[in-house]
């Protein structure tokens, strides 16, 4: 069975550095999945409560389009990432993209996806200071602490 790598992806510079790291350092016969979890705003968009502030009510439609805009940004970034991987020698047919809605939490969703036969997770490190990261945590730190039976590569 061919090895599969999961690249946790968003539209950040760190995510593209992760893709570049894989392109430069991993064997070209791997299956690669670019995986990005989209936070779910649908429940908020459906809210119709008189307790909502008038400002939110007036901006609710604009807020609800953010989810679609985020998917569009991620899709465009993934297209560039896939091109970078293909230029580095990876087979385009072995590169997949997944953009699911958040189910359990971004880190937990990444870890749950990794249980589907992936050898490694490659993820960018969030750009927080040491103190902020200690108190706020980061997706990469959460993935590192939750993942079992899979290698984790955190790209700085």
C-alpha cells in the first residue's frame, strides 16, 4: 500500500511553507491530501432571535457569506499548493483536497482524518509568541498532543 501524507492546510504562509517542505523533502510517490477544516457559521446564520443586537441583524447576511469566502480562499490556495507539488514531481492524480466543515474542532478533525491510513501529518506552526502559545494553545500543539500512531511534522 502506498504511503499517504496529510497536510493540514489553511490560506496562511505557514501552510504554504508546509507544502514547500513536503515538496522539497518527501518521496515523490506519496499520496498527499491537502486538508482544511472550515469553521461552521451556519448555525449563527440561521439564528433569528430578537435578542440579537440590531447591528448583528443588519450585518447577518454579510457575516454568513464569510464561510463561502473562506472556502473560496482555501480552494484557491490549495490549487497553488497542488501546482507547487506537481512542479516538484508529485503525481497530480495522487494529490487530493478536502475541505470539510468543522465537526469536533479543527485539531480533532485533523486527527480524526489522519486515522484514515495516513503515515504522517504535516502542519505549520502558528506564529504566536511562546507566552501566548502557552496560554492560548495552537492547532499544531493540539494535534501533536492528540494524535496517536501517526508521525507529526510541525513546520516553523
